[in-house]
């Protein structure tokens, strides 16, 4: 069995469950026939595997089982990822518009203050004749 076909097989045979403490986990099969428990953090937009009980994860910090769970959730939550990215873009555009509006207000308040100062200065009488 190739790596890709085993990955698909493992995704279709893994078991997702919750502990008594309401913590999400997956039991993922290994190519040797062993099953490993992968802890999953579901606090974000997409659940993310955080830890595995296999030896490879202890040594390298990641493993095949974590990748299987990650691919599984990324496939299922694909629309959530797209929606979250679109929402983030909208938020950034809104923040940019607010910053631009604040700059405009700041400039106009500076200009208004300058006009008030100019209006309170004594006028030059020599040029008042030309205004009539």
C-alpha cells in the first residue's frame, strides 16, 4: 500500500471521540497495526492536532498521525478556512478605511485651526482698499 492510499485509508478508519473532560481526540491507525491517540485543539476556526502518543512525535515533534488528522480537518473545514480568510481581509480593509478617515479628520481639524488663527490675526489695512 502506498503512502497516499494508506493516508486515505487511515483517514477513513480513524476514530474521533471526546474524553470525559470534553477534550477532542482521534485514534489513528499506524502501518504496523498499532493505534495512536492524537489530541486535538478545537478552539480555533479549524480543529488542530496538538500531540500524539507515538514515539516519532516524542522525538521529532510531529508525526504521520498528526498529519493525517490535520489533512482530515482541513478537508472538512475547507469552507470555514475560506470564510475566515475572507473575514480577515474585510477586517483589514475596514481597519485601513478607519485609519484613512482618521487622517482626513486630523488634517481637516489642523486646517480648521489654521483658519481660526488666520481669522484672529489683525488684517493689513493696506490691502483692504483693494478688496472693495
